[in-house]
C-alpha cells in the first residue's frame, strides 16, 4: 500500500506535470497525450461492437516500434494457435502508433493514462484473458489493477542491467512490489534472471523462465525476403558504410572522423539514416556535407545502387532494414545519448556493427561484442581506426561479418518458447 500511495500521489502527478510541460514544446508529446484521452472510448467502442462474440481477448503492449518488433512474432504465433480470439495492441509512443499497421491486430490504441481509476475502468471494460508486455515499459497501476481483477499478466524479453537504479534499496523495494504482481516473467538470459532475483527476493514470486529474445526471430523473418535478392558476398558489395538511426549526439562525437574516413579510403561512400527524418533535419544534414564539398543525394524511392553520391540520405522511414544489405559496415546511433537502436538488422545482413558506449541495456549488443561481430567505440578517433582496419584487412573483416550473423542465428527460437509458456503458465 505504501508504494501505491507514493506512486499515485507523488510520482504520477510529477510525471503528468512533466508531460504537460513537455507538450508545450513537443508536437510528439501533444499527439500522444491527445491519443491517450481517446483510448477508453476506442476500447469501449471495440468491445460494444464485439460483445455478441464469446471470444477471449489478449492485450499486448509495446512502448514503441522497437518493442513491437519483439512482440510481433509472439503475437503472430499466438494468433495461429488462438484464431478465434481478439488481439488488442496498445502503444506508448506516437512513432510506434503511427507506423504500425498489423492486420493481425483487432484493436490498436494508445496505452491509457496510468491513473488508478482510469486503468481499472479500461480493464473492466475489456476483461482480457492475458496482458502481455515486452521489455521495459511496465506501468504500475496497470499491473496492480490486473492482479486485483485476477487478470493474468506476463512480461517477456525482460532485461535487467547490473547498472540499473533498481538495485538501490528503496527503488528495489518499489520494483519488487511491481514485479511480484506479475503472473509470469520471461527473461532473456541467465544474467537477467540473476538480477531479477536480486530485485524480487525469494517470496511470492511469479513464474520465472529464461526464454530469450524474440526480436532475433523477427529480424530473421524480415531478412529472408532480402536474402533471396542479395546472394552476393558482403565483400562484393560497394565499399559503403551505413549510419543507422543517427542522433545529434552521435554526429557531435563522430563527424570529424567520418569526414576523414571519406577522405582517406578510396571509393568509400555513406548511407545516412537520421533518427529524425524530418524535412528540417534532412536539410541540415545536406547543408553540412555540401559545405564540406561532399556530394549528397536524397534516397527517395530510388534504389541506393543507382545513385551516384558520396552521401545518400535516407529521407523516409521503413527502409533501413533493407538498406543494410547494400553496405559493408554499419554504425548504429543512439550510443552517445539515450541508448542504441536495433543492432540485429545490420548483423543479419552480415555487417560488422559499431555503436557508442550506451549499450548496457541491450543483450544483443553485448552478444555481438562477445562474439567479435560488434564494436563499442568511445570516440570518433576510435571509429576511424577500427573501420579503416576492417576495410584494409579482409580476413579480419570476414571474421567480424560471420560472427555478427551467427549471433542472430544462435539465438533463434525464442518466440516458440514464449508462445508455449504463454499457453501453459
């Protein structure tokens, strides 16, 4: 009860204040806020339309597009086993909500505000058989209310870092209360399991299993359509480095070295995919390279191999996973700020993968480093040295390429294990 009071009367009001304040400056925050105001109405309308059906409902939740990539193979597999059930997908991020269009989802909504009465009201309307969450996006009132209403809750692809604030005494006590309210938690690895046990203690535990990360399965499924068209060895591709999901902080750290690589390595070119592909940001990137006398071209709907420019700028979303197959080495953004983006898509495309130092929350990045297919860099100078070395040493390059791909293949099968456990637990 103590932590519920702290959360609902102190932490949640502070969070709402921050969101309202942020909404004054961010269209994305305003959009998410407005979407959440409609969530209960959308859920109620969906239930009213289907109230004559006696179908069970599975409610999946993902924070954003990245977490949806974890959920998708599990949702698809469960849909095959439970074809006569309804599937609701809630999302927190507007970017995820706008770009996800899955015909297997019967109702898509923004996650309702995590207020005690609001969440409880939505759950009473929907009456889901199970609530299934992936990764980190755990909302206390949602979990507490589900437990009180005897709704089965599952967290899968759960990751627990040794550097997490959840290890601090009062924070650990707070999260112990939340995680012990789950019906089942499926972690990615042994180390995640160990950290989870440190948080939740030994009493009143949910069902806990180590079942891996289904994102590997999703990446493999998506890549299959590209591999049929791209049978060339990675060594036969153009000498090209792709920068995926680049943040401003990545640019600040690396741009000088990025320019030096272009100057010092003959025939090298770049594919540049900004995390924010807004018109204003695209123009800023173009102007920067043009000011350095470097030719640029926007990708548009063209094939990357038909464009003659030193820097090809990706000006739309949804193409990055395919573009990795047109490069030899990848740098994935976010590692100098909020955390890296998807490193598995370049890995399955046979690319050695570079990223910044903020990767500790990402099991797949740790696996890439351990197996020799991934490289964390602290500076632009380090990126320059290691990329140049790979381009100049074909044996080292191929070892890194094979190692990166093998990390994905060695971790396949998680989706099947999770689906089996969802049915039986």
